[in-house]
C-alpha cells in the first residue's frame, strides 16, 4: 500500500512535470511571438518618427526657398530701377556735354533749362544700398537639443502605483467620488484604470467571499465619481492603476469606504393572498393569490441557504416572526427589515394604472385586518385614483388632504431616534408631508396596493438634499398637529 501511494504520487508528479514542460514551451513560443510584435511596433514608431522628420525637413526647405525667392525678387526690382536710372542719366549727360560746347547765345537759350533737368535726374534719387542681405543664417537650425532627446529615448518604464487620497474620497447620494495622485510626476501616463467591488468586510480585500472586481477604464483625470450605485453591502473596495502607452503599472493600495444603507425586501409571508410579491415588487393579483404557492415553495427551497447580505440574527429575521398574512381588505405587504434606530431612506414608484396605494410604516405586529394609517401604530400617505385623484396623509384613522400633485416617485425618510417620518417627491426632493411621533417600537416599511403595482428601491442613502431640508421642517409641525396629537 505504501508503494502504491508512492507510485500514485509519482504518476501525479510526472503529469505535473509534463504540464509544466508544455507551459514552458508555450511560454517560449509566446516570448518569440511577443518579441516579434515588439520589434514590429518599434519599426512602426521609428518609421513614424522618420516620417515626421521628413515632413518637417520638407516644410523647412520650402520656407528657405520662399525666403530665397523673396530676396532675389527684391534685388531684381532694385537692379531694374538702377538700369533705368543709368540709361536716363547717360542720355542727360550727353545732352549736357553738347550744351557746354554751344557758343551761340541764341542756340544756348533754346536749352536754358538743361541745368534743372540734369539736377532732377533719377540717378540722384537712387539708394545705392541693397534692400536685402545675402545672408541666410536666420534660416539655420540647431538640432543639438533634439539630438540629445533622441539619444535619451528608452523603453517606456512601468508606471508607479498611484496613491489614493482617502481624505478626499466622498460617499454621498449613492455615489462614490475617489481621488488619487502619482507619487512623482510622470508625463508619460496616458490614463488610469479604476477597479471596485462590494464587500461586507471593513479591512483589506479578501480572497474568499468577495464579489468580482468591476472595471472603469481610460480615466484621464485623477478623480472619478461612481454614480447610481445600490449600496447592498456595508463597504466597497477601490483601487487604481496608472497606464502609459505600453504597459500598466501596479495597483494602488486598496481603500475600503463605508457604503451601508437601509436595505430590505418585501416579506411575501406577510402579504395578502391577492398580492403577488417578488423581492422589491408587489402587484395586485385578482385571481386570489394562486401564484403564491409557487413563490412560497421557492422560498422554502432556498431557506437553508443563507444570503451573503442576510444573517439569522438580523432585524429581518426578527421582523418576520410567525406573522399571519394580511386578510380582508387589507391588501398589504411589509418589509422584512425593521427600523430600530438611525436615519433611513427608501423610494417607491407606482404603476400609472394604480387605482389605490399607500406607503408608510407600522409597528411590528399589526392585526391581519389592519390597514395602514387606520391604527395608532401606523403612518402613511395614501393615493386614490379610482374616480378622482385624492392625496392624503393618514394616521390613527384620521386623514389630512395634501393639496399638491402626486409625484411619480415617493421618497420615505425615517428618523427613528428623532421621531420623524417624512415623505418627499423623490425627483425634486420637495417635501410632501411630515409626521412627528415618539416611536416606541421598531418600525417596518408597509405598502398597500389595489389594482396595479409598486416598485420599491432600497439600498439608498439619505440624500444630501433631504438632510438639508430637515432643518426647515421644524416649522411644519402645526400643519400635522391634528394627526400627531391624535
């Protein structure tokens, strides 16, 4: 048996060696191919450089030829003027000499203006200095600097790893802005590559239990904003690498930024049988919930597999409990995660054909016939589109009409510790209504739907605009006093 184990181990080892030999041969072949490719690329680069130099030479030679033509034309024009002046001067000179030989006064009177004619001769007005110089030294070039630069050409170095400036990184409004810098100036950097992945660990990236890296390529600046994220994990790892034209450098040391937000799903075990529930979507089902058994069976099938974003001791598990389904006319479904402290935010979008729906919160164990806003332990806003559109805020079976347009998306802000529940137009962040109460029990998101569907968006941080508006909401207490006091 011992020999058999040794033989088996040796066989495995031999297979590993064979595989390694194949790998070495394949690597040798790749080295040869990649070397040929590098030489081809080198030829292309030098051919491109030769082409640039040849083009520059042609352009500069053309400039010299134009300067030559300009100077020759100027000198030829001056030469023509001198020739014409000399010819005229010789004629005048001959006439003047003839005049000097005249002895007869009568004949001399006939040429009495000869002295003035000679005085204004063009020969006296000529400049006998060339208009242009024959020197062409101003068209000379000195390639000493360029020659030294060309002699200094080397293979591109591998860029150094960037350094992420953690203090300048910002997490807000489900966006992450990350900033970085190079340890030293490098003019050959062409672009940067950013990689990120979600995690529930607050330390360095781990090999196991991590999601794959997502990549953003060809970033030209040293800052980038990831927008429209769903924060369904507590943290996010980020790292950056610099790239020049030839090669990418090492990745920066990764940073871990906290991205946690309120995350929940719809609890199908709580929903009315006339509702069809899928994670973050609920739809009115007039067939009486015949499709629920299939969904329920799917849930039971997956109940033994723990989701990486859910744990058995989380508020979700305690929120479910052994609750009865809603019944009667309470077409309601609850979220599976309770709000027990802090500030949280989620959004809801209703289908355009919804006849009636409510959005709000309730204490953990409402009666199965209870409706949102009709008990002293639930708060909501309600939209009724049956005959005419009505929009109201409800609590303790009392309603306050909201004389404002119904938005396409409703944002829900819950400040458990501060005793505040506010509803916003999710697009404009305009305030719709605020409840103020001292919450004495954990709160569950609640949704009522009749004839239509609702989509819930979770994993959202409290928007910056909503945080800013909280300071101005203190003056709105009087508008909701009738509901709050009741």
